[in-house]
């Protein structure tokens, strides 16, 4: 059975169970879909800012021009891998957490019948191996001061407390 026969069988099965899918609904760009999806979310302000930053700084520059119907699992596997490997400063747990958000965003597109399946579902990166603290990765006092200077004022004390006690967020 070739691809065309498989597709025809799927269409016939979908008709039998009354699944209707209009491919034109998937022609919205990921950039537009992400903006609308986030506007509809009921989340705290800090979460909203975090999601907005991730979408603006990472998701949209990499995949924002693609339409929902044109996204493939491979796009998200490469995206997650590159986020971690690029030196963007995102830990494995952060990348995986953001991929959960992206999968939820695309699951909403499935529910809205814009795409037939979620290409980001289950995409994660593995932690290579537990590692000891690398002295070169510990921020210097100057780097801590720079972080504190650029973060929202209400979080500055937390930056110094975490740096001074060796705490990490992940």
C-alpha cells in the first residue's frame, strides 16, 4: 500500500467516525498561533512573561514563519536539541519544560482541528549524564552583579541569595 492509499483509507475511516478536518485551517503561522494561544491562557503574570520571552526569543525566530500544517516532529526535535546545544543558557530541564508548553500549544491546534496531530508531543532531550559542578560554570561575582542589575528589582535579592548559597533553579 502506498502513501496515497494510506491517506485515502484514513480519510474514509475519519468520515465513518465523523472526524472532519479542513487543511486550510492549518495555514496559520506558528507566530500568529502562539500569540493567540498565549492570550487565551489563564496563567500568572510571571509565567506569562516567561512564556512570552521564550516564544519571542526562541520559538518565533526558529519556527515562527512555518504554518501549523507544515510543522513536523523533526522540526521540534531539532529545535529542542539546538536550544540546549546552542549555548543559549537553557538547561535540559528548562528546555524540556518549554517543550511541554510548546506541545500544549500545538495540542490546542489539534483540538481546534487546525492540524490532525501534534508534532511536538513527547519531544524531550535527555540529560547526558549527571555531572559534578564545573568550576568554570559558576558565575563570578561580576556576572552575578550583572544578572542582578538586569533582572526585575523584586528578584535582585533572590539572585544574591541563590548565588551566595549555591542554589540553582533547576
